[in-house]
C-alpha cells in the first residue's frame, strides 16, 4: 500500500491540520494510480446516486413518465432545495400521480444557505422535498411503481428495487453483489461500501462504458452522465460542489461527491475514472484535491480551476473574509501517469 496523499492546512506560518486522502484512478480495465488504502471498503454515500438512478432508466420509468433531462439529473442530485430543484421533484412525482408524502427520505433544512433562509423567513418548515436526496427517492418510488413492486417498503434491503440497484452497481464496479458491504445512508436508503479501486472503475464505465457493460446498461449510463454534465446546477446548487466542478468545463467530466469526504469522477472519451476518500471524513480537502488531480490529468486548466471559485479556494478565510491561512495539496511524482492517461 502506498502512502496517502496529504492535504495540509497552514495558519500563522505553521501546519495546523493534515488530511490523509486515499485515491484510485482506473483506465483501460486496470488501476493506473493508487495512493492510500484503495482496497478497504468505503461507503459511496451520495456518490452512488448515478448508479442508483440506473433502475429509474432501465425499468422504463423515465420514459413512461416522460422525465426530462433536467429531471433525470435531479434524480442523481444532492441538491440544495432551490426552487429549480423543488420544481423538478414535484414535476416528477406529479407525472406518476404520486404525492411527496410517499418519499421516505425524511426532512432537513435546505442545504443551500439562501434557500434555507428563504424558507425560514417565509415561516415554512422543512419537508421531505427539501431533503437533498428527494430527487433520488422520487426516482426510486417511480422505478418501484414501474416494476410493480410495493411502494411502502421501497427502502428495505430485500425490496426488488434495491436488489436490482445492487446488481446494477456491481455490473459497473466489477464486483459480485454479495461482496458489497451494506449500510443505511442519511436519507434511510441502502448504501454500499466497496474499495476505491472498484469505485474508480465504476465511474470510468459510467462516463465511457466498455465491453464489459451490457448494451442497455451502457445506454443508461450515457444518458445519466449526459444529463448530469448538461445540468450541473441540478446536481448541487449554484456555485457549490458538483455544480461548481462540472460547471467549470461543461461536458468534460461527470462528477458526484458523497458525504464523509468521498468523490467520484468519470471522463468521457478517455475511459478514466477517479475515486477518492478523505480518511477523516472532512469535506474541506475534497474539492482542492479533486481539482489538483483534474489539473494533473489535463482535464481542467488553471483558468477553469479558478472559475470553480470558493469551493476550490486554497486560502483559509475568517468570518470577516480575511485570508488567515492556506491549503496545500502535495501530489506524488507518480501522478504523472494521469498525464499519460490524458493522452490515451
């Protein structure tokens, strides 16, 4: 096992914090780069959403209910409950004749600060629609409806929808379903732990399906990746997370983060997949490290990285906005292999 990559935080001229990060890169049916422990199972959390959306497409629910590309994107989202997101989830449910009460994700305040403040000022209370996973859950209940499976138990591990979802994920990751470590996500949906090397392979095949992927799954993957890349604002919220990342270079890569410092990237046309995990679960180093890897791979240039803005800043600011420190990402010389992958 190679040493992890360090993302360091400096203040007052000294090292204040150090984040250890594991990274796997996959291309051409093999792992081309790894740092840290890439074979220990890691929960994908929300980075699993593009694969959880497969059942929505493959079951025929997306076509039967006339889901738009924006609506398919919100099924893959960790959204901020901006009005554009709420409208898309309501539209999806309405097309299937379903009410938001069917969603089993629970309620929390909007992840987008502006949307959360607006809701509070209006006197409203958080509802399941405001949950960042409500699009995913809408896709799940609609897929269950299309499959003729019970709606009330759609979150149970042995529900036909969840069994199908595990099968779909293992097709892309190259694992057997019984090997997946199962857990429950923050939104009460089943979640999956698998090694970073398999997560990187899954994202490589999501962006560029190879010969191991059945034709129907390959078509679904291209459709999902295209929806995410064409509508990055639907995946997060304005200026944040995956919306900021994919918005910096529309159509160039598909990106999905997960809680506890997880990130997955797939690059169409190159068959390149990258997966990373911040070992301490912090979100702070995730985007700076992702940007450093994308720069090294030639997927993004310096100007595009600068356009990501606040999520990718390498400065530490206090509450007055004063710069009081900086973040440094130290990549090993072996990441040069990513530059070779860019030319493949």
